[in-house]
């Protein structure tokens, strides 16, 4: 057994099972329920924003979520298979034609909004 196969077999048990998260795609507005540990207390904080990218595969898979707070863009990167993520909810489906929506960083005002998938192109 090669080194890469050994690493993949060890990390296979740490992956979330299929269907744990709802189906969401780039451009969707999502709520990420993330567990925050403060001392010996735990609480769940909700981060709502536009899902702009997905990176890597396997245990190292991450998603980037962007939101606007006080006219300042805030991006947060979440490890998808982390036990700290309680759940992910899809608030609104967005219509995007790209795999990464980094161009939203330069947009200001109404131009930073994405079309709703119901009014835009329908996925077959």
C-alpha cells in the first residue's frame, strides 16, 4: 500500500457521511451554524453569506462564505468536514455561471447581488 493510499484510508473515517449537508452550489446564500468554544462554554453562531468557492477534496475540503457587515466585506473559510459545523442551511438559490465568485469582492451596491435561480437560468 502506497503512502497516499494509506493517508486516504486513515482520513476516510473522519469524513462526513454523504447527505449530511443539503445540496448547495456556488452563488447560494447559506447559513453556516458553527460551534464556538469560549472557555468551558459552547454556543452556536450563525454566519449567513454568499457561498463563493470550494477548495480541495477529502478531509481538507473548505468552503468560503462572504457577507457584508457595516459596508465592509467579511469572508470566512470553513473546513467542511469539521465537527464544529453543526449544520448548513440554504436560504436562497443564486444563479452563477462560474466556479469561483471572487469578482464579487470588487462589486459595490446592487451590482454585488446575484440573480435568483428561479428567475434566471434553469438547471436541467
